[in-house]
């Protein structure tokens, strides 16, 4: 379910802020999207990916956050599951002016695909989309034509610029190959 207000009542917004319910709200070209909390399985995949990526990200001098705001000036923001950014793009609000990697976990009926043009404008270098239920993986990488799909190799791996590879494995499992070759399953 999705609720979209073209002009949200200030009383409702104030109450959502007071209760801490606005953390996943997004502003899309003036439309407020109130996103419900993700399922446990969704959060579990998010947490596992964050735990695996954090040491790699830190070793490269980058920053990782779960459910950060990605702010496009004052005109709007999105809240992906994970974002990796250079320290110079991290502010008190979240991430501004570009990101190295953004992770979206697709759930049935969500708006992941509709966010791609925003991520392209925002300056995301790579967008990893993982299906919550099937662990199917899509990696989009910045090129002169915007964010385009990165093809998998003959064994199904898609490689990110972070030096981490991803693929879907039988049993709805996501495999993550870390630098050095260690493969983790989540």
C-alpha cells in the first residue's frame, strides 16, 4: 500500500514526526510518499548486506548508512535501504550530491523501478536491486547514457566497482563474493 499526498496536512506531518513515523517518507517532485515499514524478510536482507559491505566500504575510506535520505537540493529525497558515499557527500541530513552505491530491495508492489530516474539525476555510480523474495540481482552502472544494466558473467556474478560481486543462488539466496574471494550467503 502507498499513500501519496499532493499537499499533506501539516498536522499529519507534525504527528508523524513526533511519533518517529516519517523516517521512510520520500518527497517526489512535490509529492509526499508515505512508505510503510518493510517486512522482516526485507529488513533481514538489508541487515545482512550492510554487515557484509561495511568492512569493504570502510577499507576504501567510504561511508555506509542504512535507510539514509538521499537529498536532491531542497526539491526531494528518496530513502533506499543502503547507500555508500564518499565522506564529502555525507551531511547531517544524509547523502547529498552523489553516491558510490545505492541498494534497493524490491518488494511486491514497491516503487523501486520508479526511483531509477531520481538515482540517475542524483549521481549514483551504481544501483544494486535485490528482489526480497527471489534474491534476483540487477546491477545498474553509470555510463554516458545514464544508469544501464551490467550483464552477469557466465556463472551469474555481477561485479560492482567496490570489488564485491553478487548473484542469485538456488533457494532464494543471495551470494556475495567479497574481495579475496570469500563467498557469503544471505
